[in-house]
C-alpha cells in the first residue's frame, strides 16, 4: 500500500472534520486534501523562525505538517500534540515515511488533568489553529493561556487578523458584545489580532513574522512572542 493510500484510509476513518490541514508528502504533493492548504508564502514565513537546536511543542498539530517542518528547520526535539487518536495514528505513519525524529502525544488541553504543562519547551507553537469556532465559543483565552504554560522563552501563534462578523462568523455584533468588549467588536468586524496581542501584554512582546498592515487580510499571520 502506498503512503497516499495509507493516509487516505486513515483520513476516511477519522472523518473529514478532523482533516483540517492538507496532508503532503516530502515533495509537497497532496496525499489527502484538507480544509486548509499550505502554500509557498506560508512556508517562506515559517522558515524565518529560528528552530536551531531548540525544543518545540506544536499544539493542535493535526497530521503534523508544522511538527515535521520544525524538525527539518533544525529543532533538536519536536513534540506534536493532538487529542484525536486516529489523527495521531496518521502522524505515526508519516513519521515512519519521513524517517523523522519527532514524536507525537495525545493530550486534551481543555482537560484540567492534562499533564503536558509539567514540561516546558524553548518554543511553544499554535499554528493555523485558532479560528472561527474559537471566537464563537470564547475559547481563545484558555487556548492561549495553555500555550503560555509551555514556554518561558518563545511563543509562535498564527491568526487571521480580522473576521467579518456576519459574513465569516455567522453571528451578530450584538451577540459578540455579550462576550467581548467594544475594542474587539467594532465596524462589523472582530479584531482577533488585537485580542491576542492584548492577552499576552505586558508579559510578552509581539514580533510579527509575517508582514502586517491595518487592513482586512484573509491569510493567517505568523506572530512571535518573546518575554517582555
């Protein structure tokens, strides 16, 4: 059975709702289509992060694309974390296929009994993960708070800067104002980047890896946070 056949079989078992990132082979050929593709711009931006000889944890790794890529960029230890056992089985198949030194672990970061925060890493990552559901279910803060427990040195986060409330989130400004302040809900949009930056300030200083401007942009932007 080819690697594509193996991964398609695993993907069919876990269901399309758990394949939120396209799965690729070593030459970036598609093995399993997902909800989000990896393009040259994302790779170029991610490659600006200095992983050399660092320990890394990748939360919400899905099928491990950024977990594997961090190792290729020189990280000495990378742990990919997801809560879906079927997805992690796919990660192990890819690990053998790539002959990669990374490891994968099952953790539910919303479980108070989760043991992952007993360890710390040089870099804690949350890449291509926070999106619409997190905003609507008010899960941004607990997710960022968990990430912060895993490193005292460097956090890597990617977010879409701004969401149109009605068109993209499918809700109303009035509904969101029941959860968030006017600073983040204004002009018919939700300002996620402002929320993330405010959450980490003043403990962490944001250093954009992606180029930022003040306008609406669809692609997520990579951000680096270092201790202030």
